[in-house]
C-alpha cells in the first residue's frame, strides 16, 4: 500500500484575470500539477510508478497481456472540473495500459486502480483487473505529470505480448490467402449443443485488425497464432431451453484453448450463436513442444469435454465415435404410421408422425424423481443416443397424462433384427410422449420406428390397447 501525504490546506490556485484585449496565453506543454479533490497531489510520479509495479504482476501472471507498443504505463483521467493554467483536476483512479484482457476485441484495454484519500494519506488500492472478456476504458483523456496526454482508444502500434488472446468477428470478406492462413478442415468438434469447424489457421507475421485497427504484430520472442472458426451454438431445440432443468438451466456451450501456458476460456459474450470468428493468441517461439488444443464443452451438467490438437485436429484422447461422424442435418421423414387404439369408452384409429430426429452422445430426458430435464449418455463410447420426437393425432384418443407409460410402446427396429433399448423419455400433458431416446450403435445408418403391439394401464381409464395398422416409418441417419 502506497501512502503519500497531501499538501494540507493547499487550495486551488486562482485563475488570473485576463486583460480585456489580448488572447489567453496557451497552456504550457511541459510538466503540470495534478490535483485530486481540490488539493495538489504530491509525488504523483511515485504513485504512477507504484501502480505500474502492481500491474506488472498481473502481466507476469498472464491475467492480461501487453498491447500497444509494449510499454505499459499508468495515467490519470481528467476529471469533469475546471482546469487551471498550470494544473489539471483528475479522477481518484489510475488507469494503466494499454493492455489486452483475454477474450476481448482488438481495442486497447486499461486496468483501473482506485486512489483512496484517508485524512492526510493517499492509499493506492489493488488493481481491479477485468475478468476475461470484460474490457474497461477511461471515459476521458488521460494525462501524466510530465504533461503527456493521450486518448485511451488511440493506438498506432499494435503488438501482442505473452498471454494475448482476442476474439474478433469474421465478416468473411478476406480470404485465407489474403490473411496468410492455411486450410483447417481437419479441425472440427461437435456435441449435442454446439459445433466448431475450422475454416483457417496460421502463424502469420502480422494480422490485420477489423475496423481499420491496423496490423497486429507479435512481440519479440512470441509467435502469433490465428484460428478462423465457424461456431454453431443453436443445436438445442428452443422449447427445451426454457424448460425446468435439474441443475437450474439448459447446458451452455463453451469453447476454450488449452495452451502450454494455461487454460483460456473464450468469453461466451464474444461467441456468436451461429457465425464465424477469428481467435488470435500468442505462444512463445521457444515452447515446450506441446501443441495447443481447442476444447468444446457445455457447462452446467455436461457429461463430456472434447479436445483436439492444433492444427492437426487429432483428438487429444479417445472421443465418442458418434461425435467424430460428420453428419449433416437429419431430416424428419414425411411418412406416417397408422395405428388402432381401444380403451374403456371407445376405440378408434390414429396416426404416428416423426417430428424430429437427433443422433448424438447426450440427450435431455425427464427425470422421474424431479420431473425436470437432465442429461443422459450411453454406457460405452461405441454407442450413441437416438432421440425420436413424436406426434400422435386421432379422433377419440383418451385425454390423460400418460406419456411416461405409452413411451414403452414405441419401438426402434434395428437393421438385421432386434429392438433398440429405451434410454429415456420426454413427456408433458399428453397421452403419448413428446420424445423417446434409444441407445444405438454409434455407426447406425438407418432404423425403423413403429408402434409396438401391446397395452398399458392408464391411471384413470385403465387398460389402453395399441397396435400398428400401417408399415413402420423408415429413418435415414446419413446426410
């Protein structure tokens, strides 16, 4: 904690009364007095040096990275008060930078350090290092006692120091060739909630920043890495996002880098729901040989985290086989299956339609104990989960909440014979479930859905008999 004595009793100097005709004299460009809360700030230079020392620790720990020309200094921000001819009122806060907060855009970031006045003492608080992805910038011009002044967003030199990580939008207007990037088709990760596909990668000597931000260069001893990625975080059906979940909310897809220098989460606020980004980061030129890794996970209750090495796309460890399949959108078949039903009070016919198909590793199902949604996964990495969303319509169907019972009468027929095991169900207020989840082989290419002949006992109406009267519905699981 730095303690400085205020010049007790010293007020602000009075502005001289200008003569009636001459123009006001220009303010000197040399050293200035800095005033805080109406008092001259003694040893302001020492205060700045102490702040710079504190910020150097955050840079050494790679909580932030050097930016600009590589020089990090602390400054005072001008206060909204009248300036004198030889003094400048400032805010009770230092601003130190320019730096780059991991995960923010290319604009210069700054670390605030509160200046506390306690009687005749001045105390420098701890630096308020922004959280990853959260940029902070002074709202006014910044000054130093030597008379230097600058706008906090102005930056002609754009260098990236150790720990630099920026997430930038990609408008698609520049080709990989123009940017000095290579093809990255081998980089791909997907789960049931998000997918990431490599569109380009490289280690260029410089990288053009968006919005005419200039060229970004690595500092001496650092190598610049650039990933061009397409992100899709909209793979979970919209109606499930607002449903009650066991752990309080739906899974939130996350992307991270596992670097030799540490783990770096890409801030979710910087990730598009569906779109392309550049991920720009630095690594030492003389590294330990361990390749960086791209990681995909889904927070809250995910049962899986995946990582591939860069730029080869080689899985860092064994991954479920179904997630290494390159699947396109699986279309719901147009066909329906007719069925008959018989219950107390009447009988009739109805039709079964497939509303959607999802093949993956994790699927949300209704938990019997809580009635909320939770994730399940298959028992082995060579297995997968196939979710079949259902719609059953017909005149005279019993009106009773029984989807948890009638789900057992939905069958998935596998090629070569046999039925898939039911792994979970989703149901609401209807007679039939909204979805049934089956455990299947990870390489399954086709199957059939059918009503399985049999009966269930409804809580109120008793026995309900079901039987198919039409052909099973064919499912194709290849793009």
